[in-house]
C-alpha cells in the first residue's frame, strides 16, 4: 500500500501511485518548466507557452494545446494547492468583446453564466450547452456586481441609479436599497446573499466615473471643476445625484432595514466581498486609488454585528501588488481573489489564499481580472471575468455558496 508524506504526496517508495497525485506531480514539473521558458537564440521554449513566454500564449479558440498534465499558467505556490487545482484542465477563453466586464454570477437552474459589461450598459449570458453568448439585459443601468439569492432571484448593483435591485421570479423589479439615512448611495459594487435572506453589499464611488456611470453634478466629488456634463446621454432626471456618503459595507434585511456594518471608510473603497463557508467571517477587498489594495476579514456575530477587523492579506506577491477585486471562498475556506497587477505581466489573474492568509496558488491571465465566481453543474468551474474577456478553468474544489 502506498505511503504518503505530510503534504499528502506519494513518498516515492511505494510500487504504485495514486493517479491524481501522479498527474499533479508531473504537472507541477511541467508548469515549472513553462514558467521559466523563453525564446533564447531561436530555440523553442522548454514547455508549452504561457502568459510570460516570448511570444506569449495564444488563448484563441484555434490556438495549439498548452496543457499536458498541468496548465502552465496554473501555479502551485504551495503543495497544498495541488489538491485544489485540476491537473488535466486547461484555462479557456470563452468570450471576448466587453468594454469592462464585471459581476459574474452562475444560475444553477438555467445553467448559464451572467455578467455585466458596465460601460456598454448591458448584461450578457453564456449558456453552457453550446457556449452561446447573448445580451441578457439592456439597458442595465451600468450594473456592476450580480448574484442569485437562495430563492434563485437575481440581485444587481447599479452604478447609474446608485441602488441595489432584485429581479423577481415574475419579472418585476424590487428596489432593495438606494438610500441610507436619507442620503443616496454612492454606486453599489458587489453583493452576496446570506441564507437568512439578507443581502450584503459594498458601496465605493466607482459609478461616478464617466466610463462606468455618470459623474457628479458640477462641484461634486467626481466633478469639482464642473466641466463634465452629467446629463449627457442620460434619461431626464437620471444622473443628478452626487456622492454624499463615505464608502461603506451594508446589510439589507428582509424587513427592509438597511444597516451600515463596516462604516466610515474602515475599509477604504470596499469592493469584492464574500462569506466563509460557515458564514462566521466576512471578507472585504479594499480596491482602487483610494483603497489599500488588500483584503480584510471580520468576525460575524450571531446578531450580524461585525468585529475584530484585521488584514487577511496585503496581496503582495513577489514584491508585486496584486490588487484584489472580486473574491470568493471555496468549501475548504480558501479565498480566491481577482488580481489587478496593472502592467506587471504574469501577475494579473487570480491569487488563492488559505484560511490563514497564506498564498498557495496563482492563475495567470493575459488581462487584468476584475471578478470571479464558481459555477457549472458541480460548482467546480472557476469563471474569471478579466477586462474584455471571460475565462474559465475546472478545479478540484467547489464554491462555498451559490453564484
């Protein structure tokens, strides 16, 4: 019978090996070769091309295969990641053509992926059976984050109208939140449902950009000089709101009550958020020029009050700031975070952190990754929304919660 070391790997002395561990070990070696491979003196790379080879990997549908036992852009920083990644699965680009894609959500009943194209003011849908992509909703009020609650209803964060809405099963729309203490919200960004029926969401100011919504009226925080016309291209009466609130995290209750649960910029520019599998921790990403580029974690009490805020990760990898955006937890409590490293080739994509905040894996993409979610019939496929495109890779784990 084979014996294994503390990392769960075969010790090499056994006559037989578990197939999956063999693939992981072989794949890790191939990935290491690919990561170091470059064109040198006209010689081809030692392994399949990746995002960091010269020339870089082609992600197009007609590109040559790059995966033998491990995708060269799926990197195990720590051996524990070998149990989460799928050795014989390749990263696939499913679609491209967005202005700025965001807010992926998986519909388990319809078996489709939904996401927002914020500047195009629409939502798209990718259907799993044939890979067909169509416009799902237009206009979308420059929607950003989306999710499906535990009753299967779609929830969307709208930049233009500065509100969170729910699409009911009969096709009607319910406004869940647009004001707090009588003041308009900034631009709700990302939302997650809770089994108790509540919806938790972040409210940074990104919707006040000309590209992703509408700027404040003259004199407002995003239009101090008043040179931008906030009404151009907008319906009458839309676009006149201005930033009145600090950037906060909110909890909407079934009673209709809205509470600020992370207040007064305690997490500057809160963006992506997710719960731990047991809902006892809330993770919040701080993003953008005014953010800290890190992930915070808070304890969730039985009364839904948050406490013990601390930094979960500074999101520094090899001295490169991999700014987090959307985040999701898997069933083991690992946090999968979208990575925006700007022009640092090889660091855009996804970073994966264990529950203690240790980096254990990375997924490299050729574009900045803005958000991600687990989906597919088994909830084991990671969908990555990256700038203009949608990527996916199968994993050996599952998302902790729907959408």
